């Protein structure tokens, strides 16, 4: 009626067409002055100018619902895709609730716009009203004079038919969009580019991981090699240190052995005239500073035989105070560095004073004779031997003076014995050796009964005290079980030796 050229005419185009048709259909311009045509134009404008009326009218008009078939091949000619789908999307665009919904575009459309187009059409919402369309032929006419229940029934049936048509419409548009997405050359190219990018990213990631793994493996190999070299170097250094300790220990042993000042009896007792081998073992074992141990060995090499034993004993006692552990393995009081220095100075001063006094003292023949008797009465191993010998001489001389004079007499005897050995025959030496009796100046070699540590002596005394009333034959075997490293015979001989010493005193 309005002679519109475009079914999608806007409100301005409808008004312009309405005005034109009003002039054309006005009753004054009709031959018979009829207003029938003019009223129809009026009615058409009323319908199209109302949004609901316009949608009902557009929904009732014939519409091409066909969509391109699935399986369209556009590999050789991409233009087939645009010619097949562009018009279909344009036809269905007028039913969209969104008047600005995107169009399909062409081969030059950016991929972002293409993806937005499909996102919008996948969410397509149609305002199409099927109540006035040709597809709604199954709808029942609702009359005013119908009973209430019958009218409600037909209303529900009509709504069911309309819902089915609406559902089919949504499915049709959805199928259209999916078929277009499936063969769209732009999306296909985009998917290939995304797949290639992912493949490249995966390859780069694997290459990076392989590079990291190779670097980590190289670092691990280098680390293991460095650790192995460090371990070997440490092992070699430890081996060298052990060998150095062995060499220094052997050097110390040879020093005392050459001077006939070494005693191999297995005890740790400090004696004024000889050095026990176990004490050398203990000293070289606790000294961790090998340079200090070497300096000690150098010092005793340069010392006189009369002084070296005393220096060794003082050094052992200082080490006990430094480490806080005695040579018997028992804990003892530990001194700091200042206290140790003070003690060293005190010991050195006392030893020097004793040496000076001994050098200036003149021993009378009677005192020397009494000293020889004291040496015979108090042999090596006697408890507080030098104090008792000084008391035997009525405290005319100090213990250090008695010690130094005794060593001097022993040295003179050794030199004399060495001269006799050089001038006599083997038979004469044997005869002299058998005829010479142990004199007061002869060095007293410690026997097995003297090689008892304080700990062993303590256990022996406890055993004798506990088994005092025991009269069986295995008494000394039981006592020996309480004394470490001693058998029944050694325990009995030690007991008899102590009894003799008490009788002599």
C-alpha cells in the first residue's frame, strides 16, 4: 500500500512513502471521490509506524528460511563461501534483537571482527512472531463465546505450537552459523596459524627445556667432578698428614731411643728419667697442628739429654690442660691461653732455677754415698720416689737437685760401661756383666710390677678390699677381672711388690 522499495525501510522512509501515497490516494484525486484506498494507506501507516505492529506485519510476510547445504567445498574458490552465505545472513539479520549485529564481511575483514561476528550470531536472539506467519496454520482461533476451560485449552495448544516454531527458528540460525564457521576460509587460516604458533611454542618450549636439562646436566657433571677432585685432594691431604704424623712420631721416638731414654712398658705414667712410648703415641695423636708438632720435634732434637725428659713431661701436662683430657682418657680441668702461658713461664723459671742451683752445689762424698743408698732403697716406680730420696738425705737437697744428681751418676756409669766395652773381649764383658751388681748409681729399669696406671691401681685396691675374706683358689682370678689389661699373676706380683716396698720403708 505504501509502495516501499525495501522491506527493511526505516521510520523516515515509511513517513516519506506515507505522505506520497496520501497525495496519490486522496479522495479529491479519485475519479469517483472514493476514500477506500486512502483509508487503506492510513491503516498501513498505523501498522508500520507502531513497533509491535511492524514486527507482526514483517513476521507475516513470506520469508526464505533456506540455508546453504553442509559440505560446501571452498578450497579451490573461496568466493563461493561469501556468495553462498552473505545473502543468507543479511536476510536473517532483520529478525535480530540487536539492530547493530555484525555482517559477514569479506576476505579482507580482520580476524578480530570475524570472531566477533560469529560470537554475536551464536548469541542471536530473534523477535520473529510466528502467530501471523504461514507456518502457524495449526493455530486454533479463539472465539469470545467459547467456554473458559476450552478457551484456556486452545490458548495452551497455540502457545505450544508457537514455542516449537520459535525453537525451530533458533535451531535453524544456529545451524547456519555452525556451517559457516566450519568452512569459513578466514577461520580456517586463523586456526592453522594458531596451530602453527602452538606447535612452534611447543617446539621452543621443548628446546628450552632440553637446553636447561643439558645445562643442568653439565653443571651436575661439573659439580660431581669438582666434588670428586675435592674428595681426592682431601684424601691425599689427609694421607699426607697421616704420613707426616707418622714420620714426626718416628722422629721423636728415635730421638729418645738413641739417647736410651725410651721405655716401651705399656703405661702412661710420667717418669723423670725415661719417656714412655704410650705418652708419645698420645701426644702425637692429640696434636692437630702438624707445624706445631714439627716445631716440638725440632726443639727436642736440640735439647740435652738431661733436660729433654723433663721438657717432654711438662709438654704432656700442658697438653692435658689445653684439651681438658688426661692421657688416661679422663676429663680434667681446662686452662685458657693466658693461664697456660703463666704456667709455662712458672715451670721454665723453676727448672732454670733448679739447674742453676744444681750447677753451683758441691756434693760431698758422704752425700753421694747416701744418694746411692737412696737409689737402691727407692727403685724406679716407687710412689713419691724423689721426695722420699730427698727426705733420706735429710732435706739437704731439693727434689730437683736429687733428680739431676741421680741422672748425672747414671750418665757417668753409662760412659764408664761404654769405655770398658771397647777395650775388653767378649768373654771379659760377659764376666764383668755377671760380676757387676746393681749399684746405687745404676739406672733402675722399670719392671712389669711398676707399669700400673692410677686407674688400674685403684681397681686392684678395690678388688683386694672386696675379696679380703674370700679364701678360695680363684681369689686372684676374681680380682684380675676387676683390673683392665692385667691377669691374676700380674695382680699378685704387684701386691707382693707393694708389700715389700712397705717393709723396706
